C-alpha cells in the first residue's frame, strides 16, 4: 500500500519511546543506586523511605497492617499484574517496531511515496515460495526506509538444488523487488534448510 510520505508519525513514536525509556532507566538508576549506597553505609537521603542500612523493606507492622482487610493484597497483586502486562506489551511493541514498517519509493518527481514493509515482504515471500524446490519461505525486512535489507529463510524440498535456488532468488525475486521499489540495492542474508518429512509406513 502506497501513500504520501508523512515523516511525523514514526519520529514522534520513536521520541516518546526513547523519553519513556530514559525516564524509566533514570528512575531505576536513582533508586538502585540509593539502595546500594545506603546498604554500603552511606547516610540515607532525606527523601529515603527507610532510616538506614539495617532497616528492612517491610517491617512487621507494615506487613500486618492490612491483614484484616481482605481487599488489600488482591488489589496489590492485581496492580502488579497489570504493570507486568503493560511492561510486556511495551517490550513486544518495541521488538515489533524493529521490523521495517515502510520503504521509501523514489517516484522520480521529487515527492516520493511510502510502500508498506509488510506488503513488500509478502510479495517477496510469495515469489520465493513459488520457486522450484522451495517448500516454505520466511522474509523479514530490516534497515532504514531508504536503505532496506532482507533476511530470508528458505525451506527446501529434497530434490532442490541450493545453488540454482540461490541464483533464482537473487537474480529473480530480489531483483524484481528492488526494481519495483526503485531501490539502489536490496542486500539480503539468505539461509537455507532442508524440509523434514515423516517417514511413511509401507505395508
């Protein structure tokens, strides 16, 4: 899917993500450094929640304060579970964004266009899967919008000739993708493995 280039959305998400990571890292660094310093004998700062190095995180009074309130510990556990789920969702979102979201296409008029990375991946995967001797193909685009690269994994049938398949993939599939997106180059890391078939019982 093509569209007019809009460079605002992705940089804003990247900036927000980096700011959140920086603030989280700074908070953890200050908290962890304070715990370490107090534990080694440094005087506790005025804002510290405990009095000194021999103070415990939760004393007996704090641990038993809400014992008679049935809602307290379930609420604490639920809040911690929600925070854990949000952290895992954030991590998953960050890892997913490592894949190339769009490819910048030079239309020749100076304006350019954006091609969805998933669309180009699907085209390359479909054409690679159609090669003779290829059982399955997995394609992932990485890099920058104006300089993408591909990681391709092919699962070959027993009769496939790896050298021939590699030649057809590089001179055919990847060249078609490069030319259709008007890229100067489309470097690729290609891995091949053999398909495993279950042995059939012959009676």
